[in-house]
C-alpha cells in the first residue's frame, strides 16, 4: 500500500479526500433521519399510551360520569316513549287514525253531507259541505261548512251522487259524477279527501289522440280538440242520473243533443239516444221502472223512453219553453213534473201517452224555475226554486197545487235545491253567491200543521 501511495499524485489525493467527505455527510444525514423517525415513533407510542386504547371498550364509571358532566351535567336518559319524557310536549297517541286524520276532517254519524259545485274566478270546484243540526251535536246552533273540495277541469253543470264503486259497480263507496262544459264525465271518490284526480272519466278527450294530433301538425291545433274517446259526448254534459236498481248504470244528457247510457264498471257507453232535436238539459230514471228514463230538452219537449225499446221509441210532451228541470212524482211514479225557463211547472201522466194534456200547470215563479224536488216521506210536498232568489213549498195533494210558504235563503239567484233524503224536513239550496244554505221547513207553522206527523220519525232533537 505504501508503494502505491507514493505513486499517487496530488489530484488523486484530493479526489479521494472529497469522496470521503461526501460519504461522511451521507452517513450523518441517514443517521439524522433515523433518529428523527425513532423520535416520532416514541411520540406516537407515548400518545397511544396516554389514550390507553387497549382499555377503550372498558367501562370506567368515573370517566363516564365526567363525560356526563361535560355534556349536560348528568348521564344521558332514555325514555321508552314520549309519554314518559317530561320534555316532550307532543305525547304518543294510541289512535294512529286520529294522528293521520285531524278532528276537523272527521265526520260524525249525525252529520249531513251536501254536494255543491261552484266556479270562482275561473277556478271550479266540487265541494263537500257538512251540516250539523242544532241540538244534535251538542251545539245550540247549526253549523254549515266546507269539509273538503276537489278541483274540476271546467265550469260545472251537473252533479249526481251514488254509493257504489265505479270499478266494481257493487262495492259501497261515496262517489259523485260531475258533468262540465267538457264532454267527459268525471267520477270522484268522495271518501278520499286529498284526491288529485278522478277515479275514472267516462268519455272526454283522449290524451293519446291529442298527442298524436299534436305531433302530426307540429302543435296542438283544432284537430286535437276533436280527439275524443270512443262513445264520448261531443259537447257539455248538462244532466246526470244514477240508476237506483242497476247501480253501475249512469244516464247523461248533453248539449250535443244526445242522451247516453253508461256502464260505469266497464267505462263504456252502451246506448246513445237521439230522440231530442236540441240540447238536453235534464234526465232522471224512474224510481220503480229502472229501464224507463225521463228527459227534458231545449227543443221545448219532455220525453219518456224505455231503453229496452227498439230504435229508442219515446213518448213526447210539449212544455212551451226550454226545460230547466224534470223529475218523477215521488208518490205517483207514473207521473212526472217539468219546469221551464218561463217559471212554469207542469205535471203529466205517462200512461196517457204522447201529447196528452197536463194534469196541471203552475206559474211557480216569474223567472226561470231552475229546480224541482219531492220526497217520498211527505206525499204531495214539492219544493221549487228560481233565479228570483226564492224557494217555495207547494202542496199537490188536492189535484191543484197550493202554495204553503216561501223562503229567501240569501244565496243569490238559486240554481239548485232539494230535500235531504235522510232528514226530509231539511231543504238545501245553492245559488249565484257561491254558497249553500239549509232551510228547516219545520220552522214554518203551516208545514208543522200539515206535514208534522210525516216528519216525526225523523226528529233527532227530542
């Protein structure tokens, strides 16, 4: 090695010294890094030791108490239900139905329901009103309010109630058929408070046909407005009548001059009657002959047709003016009564045939007599109403009608009135003011004297 060292020149010696210095620096750097890592490891180990993670799941009462004091001054308390918790203001209810249904939506067995359709600022509704009779519900005063309503697509013209399901035709539910300025007939489930669409629609516009017409023309033009379902009316539905015997059968009268007989369960029109020459305003099934239908039209005639007859042959009577209302006599089901826009009321006997003379003619009002109503529990008692804002009670028992009394219910021009089928001494009316009123006719002495014995069985306040 000595001989070799002697052979090295100064440059080689300097290079070797530099390499040695670099090696020392690298070694010292590695040692420093190792020391730093070791220190960090000791720090983490010390921190973990302080946390005592091995005993993390062990219960220490003192530490638990300290934690409780830190987050509220005591241990957390668990209650089985809201009733046990003193800080809960809303307690548990044993009746889930009461929680889901507020008290103001629950109807009592003594409540009477009234259907009324109205339009307010171009928005149309079917309203379900509740009437609470004084003395029956514990209140000294009567109460009348809107329970709920449903939004209608157009101006309402007719309403008919029936307690059957549109799907089965037999199941008992509260349903209402609604006729509007549109050709479709909507059927609503009245037991569903928050319904947003009808159970079904008979006839009316076909959504598929409207979409198809819109695509072909590039927009929804006049062709789309004629896209009707098969068998549908082509104009407004002005009158409706459910059949009491065949509960799935509905009759509809329309401005398209036709009357249709619908099977609600299958949503199809089984018959189309073309016996009128103008808009058909009214229709009503006979209470004892379920295939016989009474209709009234703007062609100034009332007609009776048996839907089983070939070619829908009908009996016809002239009534002198546009028909407003047509009903069967409650005590004599072969007779019917018709009111017209001149205020006249006429009674005919269908057994006497077409063009037979009226049994009587009555100038009931000076303006249009918009509605008629009778009730089986009070034979011969009839009520009429008019756009003259008055309801009148008539006695028809002596063959010649006589006025018993009259009442102005403050609902404006009256468009509809009728006896309650459950409590027949109550008469409901609705008018141009967009509200409903109920008249207790037993408050009239003349009614008590003549018909009091007929109504005694319906008294609910003793």
